[in-house]
C-alpha cells in the first residue's frame, strides 16, 4: 500500500478483536431522504440511507477511498450497490478514549480500530468473507523539485512554534487553517509533515504518495488553484520547491467471496 494510506500513529493502539457494543442494520425506509456516512458523534459510526458497499470499503480502506471514481471493491452482488441501509455502530464507553485518538487522525489516515469493528459487524451480520488482491493504480508522487526544498516558504517547524487556535487537525498530526474565502484560496499549514500533506491532497480521490524523503514537520502556505480533483493542477507547489509527478502506486482491491443480506436486529 502507498504510504499515504498505510502509516498509523502507533501510540493509538487498541485491543484485538474489538467490536461495536451495539450494531443496528436496517433497510432504509422508502420515505427517508437522508443520506450520510461518517462519525457524527463521539462514539458512533453511521451510514444512513447508504448502500452496504460504502461501509464494506471503509472496513478495509481510509475514508478518501469513498471519493475515488471507482470503489476498490470487486465481485459484490448487485444489491450491495443498490439496496440502502441505515447502519449504526455504537462504541462502548470503555473504548471511547482510544476511538477518539484514531478519530482525531483524520479521514485520510488508516483507522484500524474502525476497520476492526466494521469487519466484525459485517462478518457477524452479513457473513462477509473477502480476500485482498494487490493492484497498481494511477496516482502522483510528491517529490522535491530541485536538490532541496525551498526553506523560505517551506519553513522547518520547531516543537514550540505557536499554532493558531483556528487551525484544524489533519491526518498524521498536521494542522491546517482552511480556505475561508474564494478571494484568498490559501491553505496554511503548521507542524505538518510531507506525509500529512500528501494524505490531505489524497482526500480528493486521487492518491498522492509522499516520496520527498523529508521526515520533519514544516510551516507553509499553499494556494489552491482549482478544485478539479487532479492534484497536479490543483495545488501551487513550486514556491515550496515541490512538485507532483504521475506514478503507479501500490494499492489493493477487496474481492467479496461471500455475503448475505444483513440479519435482523
């Protein structure tokens, strides 16, 4: 797997065989318009009005996989893509602290705690059996454009550097002030590694692999040039001494060997 999807904060560990305390999987009522998927509260996973395909993908991949043009899932029966369900998994009080640690790493990071819980729930309620197949996918490598980065704009961060209070957490420990106005499409990063930057750029569906060789954390701005979803034209990286180059990235798909419609609650 590419580094953008495989590295996890090892301080956020969890016990093996973890399951949701409560799992509810019900067919979505015909009258329900709500469609959402995510972690809306401190102790729940919710996929409301969504096909099970989306939850199966999240059981094995980071969140950003849901934004790919083709979900990395193969051999699923038609109903997995078409039938809508309300899926709710509730975390036990004893596991909330660790749940919050993984939740705080951002959606681009791999979340093995969520994946363990979803895999257990799907195996129990849907008798899901899968295997993984390695594949190569089109993506980009984030690299240094010249012999070294431009440290005038890509400034090495110090541990005691002040981080603005309005900066939000992004994957792998970075901090970012989002764009607040289209008139100034600049993202500002603090205490952010290149791995974190690559993961953030991958959020729009095209995988970006950090191959800069830079291991530190940095403070820097990036101008967002467009929102087309093509990282090579979306970001102004030249002022940082960085660039994106097209590459094939190691990835995988999940092949469904067996699945049944979910059992009743």
